[in-house]
């Protein structure tokens, strides 16, 4: 049987500050191929290029990755601010309706970091641009040196930094067979108010939302604030998530093709 195909959303980027491109981090592609057991297929986060109907007729799952740009505040009735740029409004225009379509059609959906935030916004939730500025919150951004530069060691950047408490007997607790996990943390924006169909399934020690599912979704629809794509080959938490996502995509492919491939 052919492997399921998982669409991986791109991010707008300027190469050498002049050449527009759509890019995906290699870790996302490797996680899909090596752990989810699927064929990763990058698609453009640009509504002028990507037709959602054709996309969903082609793929067996969607991975919404992290990204440098924040979701534009207009998407949740807040005012934009230069301090919280960059924004990627083309990605917003693809990701938000895509999330609703996946949930309605039962296409497996896994959101990571920005993708997790997009899932919340798609169902009417809001975001805070700097979680660390809220009373009692940790700094969830990536580690920096004393001079302000980003730490040069990727192992330090992606190291597990805090615990997440999972809802007892929730989807994550059942999948991971535990109620407390440790995760990495590389984000500034985070969930402020959950969307109407967003079920909170995991919170950090400072009450920052870290894991969600979509209520009454027709298929797999989970999101995590941490970067699960970093080390799923060796991290049992992230491996279990990508394996479950891959299994859901394989089941969707069998249903979509009548078991022919």
C-alpha cells in the first residue's frame, strides 16, 4: 500500500531580502516521513496558489507547522502592533478556512506552535502577543545569551523547559499514557481565550495552554504549543503524537481510496 500523503503548510520568506519563497523546516518533513510513515508534501500558504478543495482531495492529513510570523490580530478582533510583527496574512487566509474544512471533512489535522494558535483562532478564539507579559507567566521564548543573541546551541534551544499537566482521561493523556509531560518552549504568542470548539487538554505550570483538541471533530484534530517536530525519533512524547497522526492519515487514505492504496 502506498504511504499516506500529508500536506505540510509553507511559510512566506524572503531569501537574501529580495527573493520571495515558501519554506518548510526540514524537521517537519523528516518527522512526517520517518515517524508518521507518510509522504510529506509541502503546499504554499498563499490563497492565490493553493486551492483548498484540490488540496484536500489530494492529501490524507494536514500538518500546520510553526512559523516566525504571528497570526494577524484582525483575525481575532484586536489591533495590530509593529512590535508584534511580522505577520503572514496570506498564510492566515489559507490556514484558517483549511482548519475548518479538515475538521468538517474528517481530514486528520495536527497543529504545532503557530498551527496550534491558528486552530484556536479558526474557531473564534483569541491570542495574546506576548504571554510572558501576563502576570505570573514564564518566558516561553527561545533561550538567549546575556547579550540578547539567540543561543547558538540547538540542543539548548530545543531542550525541554517546563512541565505540562494533561487532562485526566483526555485524548492526550490516553494517547501518551501519562498525565504529566515535559516539553520545549519557543513561542511568544499564545492562547488568551479558547475558541468555541477548542478543548484545553494540557496547561503549563504557569497555566499557559499547551495542548488542545477540537470538540466533535470528524477525525484526528490535535494541537500542541511546543515544537513536537524537533525530536520525535528519540522523544517518546513527540513520537507517540506523530505516530498517531500517521495512523490517522493512513486510515483516512484507506477510506478515501476504498482500501486500494
